[in-house]
C-alpha cells in the first residue's frame, strides 16, 4: 500500500497528508515548521500482526491528541528507525532526540508529539503493545548510533524492513522478517545497556562485512579502510573482528578473489578471456601478484 500527498491548496497546506497519515497509521494532526512546499510519501506492508512502513517527507510536526485517541481503535507502539533527518519525540514529559540509526518509541494510547526539524525518512514499525516488554516505552533511551552494537542492530532492523517491504505480504519470508523485527526491538535496551558494545555487535557486524566482501570482491579498492568507512568504525576494529576468523582482512578478500578466478577459468563463458582479464575482473591489480597467489592457493 502506498500514499503520496495530493494537490495542495491554500486552505490545506498539507494537501491530503492528514488523511494519508490516518489511513496508514492512526489519526494525527500535521503542523508546519517552515513555509515551504510540502511533499510526503508512505509505503506500508502488513505482516502477521505488525505493520512496517517507510515514510519520506518534508520537515513538519505531527501531534497525537486526546481527541484522536478517543475515536481510535487499536493498542500499538510506534517504533521509528530514523534513516535521515533528526526527530524530536515528546511523550509523558519525556523527550527523545533521534538521528540517523536511532530508535524512538511512542505509545499510541497516549498523546505525543513528533517534530522532524529537517526533511526526513524513517521506518515505522507498528507493533501491538502485548508483543513488546511493558516498560519499553516508559523512558526509552535507544541511541543505537552511539555504539558498535547499536549500529549493527540498526542496520539489521533496516535490512529486515526492506526485506518485508519488497516481499509479498503473505510470504514466509516477510513473516520471518517481521518476527525478527519484534525480537530485535524487544532486546534493544539489553544490547545497549547490559552487554559490552563490541561483543554485542561482533557476530552481526562481522557477518555484514563478510557479505559486503562477497558482493563487492571485484572492487580493486576493497580493503580494511573501505570496510571501516562503510560500516562506520575504525580500521583497528575491522582487523579485530577478522582476527576471530583466523584470517586477516586481506587474506579473506584475496581468498574470495581466487575462488572467483578459479570458477571463471573453468567456465566456458570465459573461454575467450585471457588469464589477466579474468584476474583484473576479479579485483586484482597486479598480474604477477595474482600468478604467485593463485599458484600458492591451488598448486
């Protein structure tokens, strides 16, 4: 399901946005932050008992008022994963400031205000209250962007959300992703507060780096420095992660490149390619180095 702002008129500065919000989520009142043309889009999928949405919009404020609550049904938390922009969430006198990668939680059975002071995008997970720990939304502090573990959790949640939005609503894949979303949100406070940050994110972050290498092994610039830049950590931490595998970053990258070359050299589709072309297409820059490494690896 998708919603996008329709014609904007002088007496309706948000166009159809209030109706779109009500159809996609719950009744909310949008208010302007600055005088500028407004645009907004919502993409939503319903998976099992939760809803997953992606929202992109011009900066504005939304209010959930007692008058909205009185005419609403349902009992859900909105758990928002900020992708771009900065959001300020206020409920019960408690304020959360969320930048990219952070989580914010509001309870739809009580009034709240969400102010996105820049143009923004986010994932919204609408989760029935009974599926999440009771105290989760009391005074949440879920700045996932502040730790290695939190950043890994944020990327994992984002990946599951994308998977669900791109899959058929009733498919097993989307249901699998939705269950993982609920589990990850439920354990977010414990991951951030109770476990050492590096150990908490170790397996998730390492697996994401290994997957990135597999998908970009033909990039000649791929190395510890580019992994550190991609995953927002230090090169030292990248080397520390790979030390648990028994191979260095370079050894793992070269090992994957040799596998690609071995496969392609045996593939009839490459029968007209020279050995140098096969090596360069796999990410090697030096044919002499490739020859030595290939012989050492394959005999």
